[in-house]
């Protein structure tokens, strides 16, 4: 939907929402179809874009006007009216279901003293001197309830108001880490209600937003919103694509077969976690710890907080639970929370700042992204002074103005986001953000393609785009030309020593060596890195070309399905669509890319300069990691379990902690305490994920 249509529908919404009952009656008699349009528009924002512009209550109010009018005038009902959708309107989209046991909240604690006070109360009630606790992460996602009966998953639902939630079984069934059946009967269990948390891990979240941004679509604010939004999507296929995962951490109700006695596994919380794990669930059995005494709990929590960023998913604290179930039963619960559990919340990663000004960046696809300069502020340990505000729709939806007080959030290593502006503290001096009409780099008029949220500069010789394309080409995930970082590309480009991508392979090193700060060693390193890059596998070259919608994964599948770059360039859209995971959008984009004569010239030139453009099958040699030990830390691009499996397949061993027995520590993004420890042990080789991949392909 284009911008004008969106604004028009938003105006119409305001008109309907502010109308008096008499006016509503007149409006409905003269133009009920307008209200249907308004409702469809908001359904789209809610279900498809996951970014509602009005509240549920406002939607309901408008929906009821239409429902009432149609009930009184049945001859006026249209077949595509929002009231005729199976299952009804916004709130009744998913059937409501009652939880077997209410889904309670947790009491919160923020410091040692809160925990000590809680421990004191528990010791008093149980009349004991020391309690056994189980401590586990507090997952920051969307809570769910699952019911298994006779070993089969029969229902999955959202928390809702705690008593009743939405039946989202079809969506839940798309989450691969939730088993559709589990042998609970082995433990004498006939029916069990489980509680857990659905998450989108940090890598999937970032990849998802990257794709959305490339496509000019709305971004998700944080992994938590991403999981909650996805769970309520109408199309289960879409849920599958978003790769959610779920941790299951509590059994709220257990009904045993009448003939059996309670299994010993069910007597402690840690035993239940172990049982769930053994039945194929993702339970926090490895992430949890059983400890006696609150002092030990406090120590463990502060160690865990340091490692928070090492986890592949978001947590916002820890949950401490009395481990013995009979003790939990004595303690019982209030109407709000169980007395046997408490959440310890980590320091907030939100801060308030002020929006000072807006500048614009031109990306390699010509997308012009507004960036807000803000008053520098500390959020979760880093200083944030600028923040992307994505596009014009985002600015309008968040109602951002220059001078506004804004709330910032940084979740884990995820890029900071503006949560909201604070219009209630405006002074009147705030200024609207006037969007650019011309490219800040080349001055060409900006274009906003139909159905997209992003303004683009379509001048392919725009210097800003050319620089960004070169930066992408040399980057780590693309041709990986070491020592040729962003700063060097910009410097060489500004000095006229580098004009385009082929220019990388034609650099005049005599001129470069005369530049300040560039010594002989740097030159030699650069020369050899450029040489090495000529032999990069085809999928890296395809990715490096920066074809829209072609990410690393698609580049890999494409590379495997062609004989070389020329062959790829010759494929029709229909042929491209035969490749796995290539849909019409990607096929169209690849086809259009190679229809452009400049791009064909680029390929020819690269070939003449000695860049390998054919597909080569990797040779497989012997396994020889035997005797070598590995440990992975931080966020990796590949799945940690895949990496560990590779090591095992090649005869190596995985260790659990850093010690002098460790040969290689493979560090991903935001590695924490393990990296610090390894730095102190000289015999440990600290390597990046890329170096690890090189090592194993060498050893393969
Ligand atoms: S136990 C009856 N354990 O935090 C107790 N909750 O703020 C059930 N949460 O509603 C909850 N991680 O959605 C429990 N390891 C964990 C958790 C956890 C996240 C969520 C849960 C709860 C919310 C309370």
C-alpha cells in the first residue's frame, strides 16, 4: 500500500473513531464500505505487518459498529466484509481456551537484599536452616502453555489474561523444538500441562530484520516482540519460516494413571527438567543449577550475568525456584504468583535520551536510511549516540520529532532501537522531521517504489552506493579481503585510487604506499589478501555482488546449482525458480541484475582480472582433528550444535570450560568471560569462526 493510501486510511480511521453515535449512523447509511476498508487496513497492520496503528479496543469499537449495522441490515452484508471472516474479527481470530491451572506471574527482585528477604520467609515457613534451590535463566520471549494427553500434544495456547488464552495449536505445531508427542506414559503420566517460553534467537532475529529492511518492510523492535507477534500470525507457514524455538521450564499440572505411583523424577524441579529433556523437549537442564543456600545462589547469579551476552537468545534475569516439589506445595501461591519462585531481574537495558538531529545514509542498494543523532547515553554498558530510524513510516508510527525525549532499548548485542517518544513532556519547541527529497550524495531525486517503505536513489553511479558496494564486496562474509576494511575503501575512493569493484584488482600500490600510515607490511598483506580472494568459492562471489534479496544462504544454493557465474547470468526467471528456496521475488531480482549491461561487464572484467567465477567442488581429505580439543563461545553464525558435530566428525573433542587442556577457543560475537579466561592461558589458540572453518576445511 502506498504512502498516500496509508495516510488517507489513517485519516478515515480518526474520523470514525471521533464520530458521535448519530454521525456513525449517518456514515454507515451513506458509506459502510469505507468502514470495511478501514477495518481491513488495520487487520493488515496487525496480522501481516505486526505493527498495529490502533489499539485492540479501538479496533473492537469500529468492528462492533459494523457488526451492529449489518445485523440490522442483513441485505447490505458484503461477502468480503471483515465480519464474514471465518472465526470473526480481531479478538476472536483464535478460539479462547481455559488453562488447566491459571498461568501466574512471578514476584520480582532486583538486588541481594530482596533475595535474602525472600529466602528468610521460605526458611521460616518450612522451618529449615538451608533450602535447596534450582536457578535457571529467565527467558525473554512469549509465554506458552502446552497440554499433552496420552503422550500427544493436544493443545498449545498463549498466556492471555492468565485464566484464558488463545488456542494457537496450529502455530505451536510449527515450532520444531516442541515435540508433537512425548513418552510421558513411561513416567506414569496420563495428562500434563507444561509452561514455557517461545523465543527468536538473536541470529534469526537479525537475519529476519535484515531481510525485512532489504525488502523495505516494517522491522521488529526486539526478539521478544518478534516471538509474541509470530505466535499470533494467521498463517502457520509464515510461523515456520520465522524459526522460533521454545524452552519448557515448568509442569503446572500432572495427572497420573490411576494405577501408578509417582515417579521419583517428579519429586524435584530439576528432575522434571531432566525428564522433559529426556523426552526431547528443550528444557533449561544444562542452563540450570541446583544449589543450597541463598549465598551460593547470589554468587551464581552474578557469574551468570557476566555471561548473559554469550547466550544465543535473550534473557532478562534468572528465576530461582525451591527445588523440592513437596516444599513447593507447602509454600503454595498467592493469586498473583507462586511463593516458591522469584525472578531476579538484570539491570535494565533501557535509557531515556533526546533526539537532536537527523542525517541520512545511502546504502549499497540506494536505500536512504535516516539516522537520528541523540544525546549520548549509556544503555547496557555501551554509549549510544546515533540510532537508525529506518524509514518515513517508522518515524510517523513512533511520532518522532526533533527535540523529543525518547526511550531507547538495547537487547543483548542487538542494535539499539527507539521504543517510543515521550510526547507528554513536549515543550512545543519540537520540530517535525522533514524527509529528504533528493539523494544526499549525488543530489538525484529520490524514488519510493509502490508498496515499499523506503526512499531510494536509483542513480547507479551515485558515489555513496558505489562505495557501499565495494565495502560489501570486500567484507568478511563476502570476498573476505583482509586488511581492506571500510576505512581503507573510503580513503582510496576519496583519493580517486579506487573507482569501482574491478578497481580492487587494479590498485596502484605505488600511489598507495605514499599515503600516510600505510607501511610496507600493510601493502604486502593487502596484496596477498587481494590475491587470495581471487580463489574464493563461487558462493562468496555471488553474495559479494550484492544482488538484492540474495543473502549468504541463497548464494550457497545458487552456487551449487550452476556451473559458474556466466551460467547463472544466462538463467531465465523460470529456471531460477527451480532452485531450492528461490521464489518469484528472488528470481526476478537476480534476472534483473543480469539484464543490466553494466553488471555483465563487471563479471567479464573480474574474470579477466583473474577472479575465479566457476563452481568448484571442495575436495574431501582425511579426518585429523583427533586429539584436539575445542570450545565455542559467543554468538556464532552457524548453529553451535552443527559446529560441535563437525569437530566430533573429524575426531576432535568438545570441552565444557576453558583450561590448559583446551587447544582452540572459537569466539563468536560478544564473547565474554570464557574469552577473558582463555587470554590468560598461552597454550589456548583463540580463533574466529572463519578461522575455524578454514581449519576444518584444511583438515577435511
Ligand atoms: S516459572 C508458576 N521459569 O517470566 C511459575 N517463568 O515474569 C511459572 N519466564 O510468566 C513461571 N523464564 O513467562 C518460569 N525459567 C522460567 C522463566 C519464566 C521466563 C516468564 C514466564 C512468566 C514470566 C514472569
